C-alpha cells in the first residue's frame, strides 16, 4: 500500500481529496466537493449505513478515499 492509499485520521486538505477522487475516476471541481461534504455533514443522525453515499460518488473508492 502506498502512502497515498493509507487511511488518515485527519483531513489532508482539498488537494489530497481531489487527487483521491481523480484516482478513483471521479472528476469534479472544488465547489462540487464542498457542496457534497456540506450535504453529508447536514444529514440527520443516526443514519443507517452512514458511509453508503461514498459508493454513489466513487464506486471504486479506495480505503483512503472512503476514510
């Protein structure tokens, strides 16, 4: 596993997120990523299968992207 694929516990920034999305074949701009994250954070708690939205955005998400 390369360092890029390693899961981190701290957000690594927009550029790192962009690289991980690109690696997963997802091409979106920074504004779209921000809106997506805001939407996920606004979801009511508790959510069954809270990480399921990741598959909608990036079906081939690496563990690092899913983290």
